[in-house]
């Protein structure tokens, strides 16, 4: 990924937004209610998402850690998490402010 924690956090937010949008547009009428496809799909999606988030949040800090740059690794990880939290809070605040207007 990149060497910028904010870009990694923004990529995670974009991935989540795209995923939620795609899941909302899956036709729900075509899958029988007692089908085993639903649980398989959602468990597979969970595992895939864990891999993507692990890559976005952990890959670069681990790389730095194994290059004997432990302080940089911790700083990078914490900045990525803080950036993601900030982006998430900004989205929630925007949604709350817009929902009161409507």
C-alpha cells in the first residue's frame, strides 16, 4: 500500500462504502430464505474483508517493524487508525447533521 496512513484509512473507507453499496443492490428475491448460499457468501465476505483490512492497516507497520523501525511502525499504525476514526466520525457527524435537516 502507500506510505501515508491517511491514504490507507481513506482506502479502507472507500472499500467499506463500495461493499455496503454493492450488498444493498444484490437482488434479495432470487435467494431462497433457507438457502446455504447466504451464510457462505457472508462468511466468505467477512474473511475477504479481514484480509483487505489487514493489508490496509497492518502490512506497512509490519514491514517497518521487521526493518527494525519499531517506533515508526507503531506511529504509522496509530496514525492509520486515528485517520480512519476521524474519517468515520466526520461521516457520522455529516449524516447526523443532514438527517436533522430532512
